[in-house]
């Protein structure tokens, strides 16, 4: 695995851990949620496919796992938050 790939995994894992532990609100929270809902998973999938073609399937597994974790955890979390907001408004 290349050093930049390891750096990416560590950076996204640190951001995910921060958001899970602190749950930032406001504009910063929205930006971080957007990054973890959409940018991190799609970037991870892209890096995984590049890793498959250049390095084989085994180095691509952590990126597929990270993408799945971000999609499942943060997208579900943001849709639950949206549903709760709409229930409180009505």
C-alpha cells in the first residue's frame, strides 16, 4: 500500500471518530457530515478500484470497508436526524 493511501485511511478514520464522539453542530457539522456522507465514500471507492488495478484486491479491501462504514453509519445517522427534524416541525 502506498503512503498516501495509508494517510487517507488515517485521516478519514480520524474525522469519522471525531464526528462520532463530538457530533459537531452548525455549519462545521454540516460540512463534516457532507464529507462523511458523500466525499469520503466515493473517494474511497475510487481509490479502491485504482488499488485493484495497480496492486491487487487485498490492498483495496480497507477502502471498500471504509466506504461501507461511512455510507451505513453517517448516511443513516443524517436521515434519522432529518426525519426527527421533520417530525418536530409538524
